[in-house]
């Protein structure tokens, strides 16, 4: 092989290695970026789930309060109805 052929081969090899290195770096950056986006998405989903969980807990508390009020109202209405049957004017209003 002549000197100029070796020089051309080395130049081609250097260019090929540079291009492949650049592609490798770009691929690594893309993989890291996608992983970061995936983490961001999972973080957003986790925050959404936690928010929904808190909302459901709040609704459970409210439902418990409403249930207690309903039971109280039923007892009062039962007393009023029983009082009316017995002729008690104090409970019938």
C-alpha cells in the first residue's frame, strides 16, 4: 500500500469513528431524555393518584358525616311520629 492510500484509509477510519461516536452520544442522550420523560410521566401519574386518593378519603369522611346526620334525622322523625300517635303535643310541633 502506498502512503496516500494509508492516509485515505486513516482519514476514512477517523471519520467513521467520529460519526459512530456522535451517534452513540446522541443515542445515549435520547435514552436519558426518554428515561427522564418517563420518570416525569410516572411522577405526574403518581401525583394524580395521590390527589384522587385524598379526594376519595375526603368523600368518605363526608359520607360518614351524612350517614350520621341521616340516622339522627330518622331518630328525630321516629320520635315525632311516635309522639303524634301517642297524642303528645310537645313533639308534634
